[in-house]
């Protein structure tokens, strides 16, 4: 299992557009990718509404946890995605 923390820099947080992009990125990998904020968790590649229900705002920190057969590639891909888009 690999994980990292990321503080959201997008002034609107994780709203519809970036949540959709995040779900699309998560679907590229076989590994299970979960996003956790203040004890609430959503799987990155499953439900767009679950990601949005975390209500992540600018300045808040999320934990991204990756576990599975391609976790190394998923870790690098997701970390790059967060840095470039959120």
C-alpha cells in the first residue's frame, strides 16, 4: 500500500469538474484508490457524487491511499494529477 497527503490548492476545492477528472484518472488503474478527508472516504474511480460529498475545500488536506497490483504506477499518476489539477 502506498499513500500521500495533499493540500488542495484549487480555490473551488474538489467540485464537479475536477471530481469528474479525478474519477476518470482513477479508472486508468487496477489498484483501489481512496480519498479520505476528516475520516470520510470515497473511492476515486467509482462514484463522482461520493467524491463530491467529501466537500473538500481549498486549503484542506486529503489522504490518497493506493493498494493493488499497479500501485506504483497509480501512485505516480495520481500524485501528478493532484499536483497539476488540484
